[in-house]
C-alpha cells in the first residue's frame, strides 16, 4: 500500500468539499484512509491524501468519463499541481 498526496487548485473550496462523499465512493475500491486538506488561510489550493492498494486500477479509473465528470462538477482545475508518494525505506 502506498500513501499518496495529490495537490491541485479548485474553483471553489466549499464546492469541492461538498463532493467528499462522491469522491470517497469513487476511490474506495482502490484506496483507504482518504483525507481532504485545505489551507487555513484560504485560497483555492487543496490536497487529497489516500492509502492506495490498487494503483493500476485507480489510475485507470481517473481516466474514465464518469470520473472526469465528477472532477468537473467538483470544480477541480486540471492538471494536478503535484502527486507525492511516501518514500520507501
């Protein structure tokens, strides 16, 4: 399992947060411990942290038209700023 953090900009943070449930549902077959992070000072940069147990499946899922529609509805601005992975020992 790999810890992954993805950062990106959104049009509206509250709109993005309103899609937490749908986002968790979309990623649940591929990841656990999904957290949504915002900047306390404000701004439109956000992050999602997750433990990925099926990276191949998840990467295929994010390319589907259904996921792209969800991302658009949530107000995500693409592409992501960065994708971070937990360093292996």
